[in-house]
C-alpha cells in the first residue's frame, strides 16, 4: 500500500518514537517535583522548549506545549476573545479555515461576538486589502491559516500581517500554521504574527502534541483552570516525552524543508499535469499551492467510491480533510472558492510526504487513470 494522506497525519520519524520511549522509560519524573527525577524531567522540558523556540526564532518563554492544533487554536482564539473582551468583540477570519478555527469562531458568535468571515478567490486565496477593509477599532483578533488543509492554498500572510498592524496596531494576528510548517518558510517576525499554532503529527512528530506561540506580553484567558504549568495558560502535568519529541520533529522538519520543497514540489507538478489530462477530473488546487497537497473532484461520483477503488489498487487517499471525511456534506472550503455543489461534494485529496519517490508517483498516476476508466460508466449514469 502507498500512503498518500500526509495532510491527515504522517508516519513519525523513527528517532521520534525512540526518543519518546526512552524518556517514558527513563525520565518519568513530574517536572514540577523538587527531587532529582523531577529536576531531570524539568531540564528536558526546558531544553525542548528552547529548541522549539529556536526553530521559530522566538523566545522559549513564548512557547506553550499543547495537545495539538485543535487545542492550540481554541486556546488562542477563545483566550484572546475572553481576555480582551472589554477592548472589543469583533474577530476576523476566513470562510476556509480548519474546523478548529471556524467552529471556534461560530461558538463565540453564538455567545455574542461578531465574526467577519472573509471570502476567498477561485484559488482559495484571501485578498489582504479585503481583510484590511473590515478591521475596526473593536477588532481584537484576525485569525488566518497559512496553508489550507484541503486544497493546499497558501495565504499571503506577509501582506495581511502588515496591513492588520497598519490598520489597528492593537489587533492581534493569529496564524494556524499546521499545514505550512516544514513545507514552506515561516517568518513570524516578518508576518507580524502574535499567536501561531502547530501540530506535531503533521510533520512526523507524535499525535496529540503541538505548540502554541504566544508573543510576550499577550494575555490569554486560560480555558482550563488548574496549576501554573505552561505559564498558567495550559495547566496539567506536562507530557515531557511528547514535548521532547515535538522539538526533535520540529528541528528535523525545518532542516529538511528546502529538500522537501524541491523533491515533493516536483512530484506535485507532475501530478497536477496528470490530473489535468484526465477528462473526468476537475482540479481544485492551484499551481501556486503548498508542495504536498493536490485536490481534485470527480463530479457525478461519490468520492468514497474513488477512494475505495484506489485503495483496491494499493493507493490510500482521502476525501476532504481527515476530521470531516465522514460527513457527506459538500466541502465548505470548495464552496467558498465558488465551486458548484457537485464539485464540492466529490473532492479527493492526495497529500505527499518525505518518503515518496518518482516510482511511487508513477504508480499513483497509473492507478488514477485505471480508476477513472473503471468508474466512468458509473459517473456518466449518475450525471
Ligand atoms: N489546523 C489545520 C490546518 C489542520 O490541518 C489540522 C488537522 O487536520 C488542525 C488544525 C488540527 O490539528 P490536530 O489534529 O493537532 O488537532
């Protein structure tokens, strides 16, 4: 079987798994404890924080370890909304955010916050001027993702960050960086980002682990009440093994980013061309997207039929994103890009990882052609 679902999750690095096992076996102390085992764990945690911070070019006191990006996005958005409530209750986001941002904003909306959902163009990209045009005095937060998890569309964060701060220097800028880190370069300082979320299992780290960068001086209302761990922003006994593994995966992902971009970017260009040449498929990803994600639709066909046909041919791909693959609603992201319901309901995502070779891509392309041929009578009947 060839695994083509790296935007859903990645197989962890061997070193990451070994590190976690070693720490769980040998350094199991509680970092808050005063004895030797506690101090030993605290040192490992401190070092992990320094590595994560170094990778992003920020201070280690600005890193909060989380259970992943769903938690990170919720802590960031609700934490800002609630802490800065008296300053204003207006938040800006886009129509194509991951559910951990979108639904979080919807919850706040139901509690009285005003949310502006910015549209995207046909390629899934936001116009920075449109973001700037809706910033107000009471806008406390702008939350925009780096790379879209369904289509791979890349947002112009540099321009957006600059315009946000020009329009209102007190408006905070949050970026869900999950699908961009390790694939594209990241510059929190240039983008003027105040809060930044990552999830380790998207770059070959452990599942249930991530980080949230919170710029010095920013206050968040803590969603969980408890101890003072993670600067009081995320109470609970720290998962030291996971933090060390996140640091290791972050460093490896950053070191290999350029090679990833070149190697996987080439495979992506090839795949885009092949998909364009299969008449049944409609390409939804643009040439300018992130190097690892390709999204297309097979109108007239339920996407799970294509997923299972490809699986029989040894190829594991997905419909939409992992967290919404079991709902059969047309994709909110594709609809926001102006795609009709049929296209939005028949999307397939292929996402590549480090391991893929030219030979793997050749095998995938053959399987795609065979599946399209096999399913054509079915889709024609439905259409
Ligand atoms: N944000 C984006 C863009 C994602 O792709 C994902 C995962 O699919 C998440 C957030 C949520 O990450 P996690 O699985 O760590 O909760």
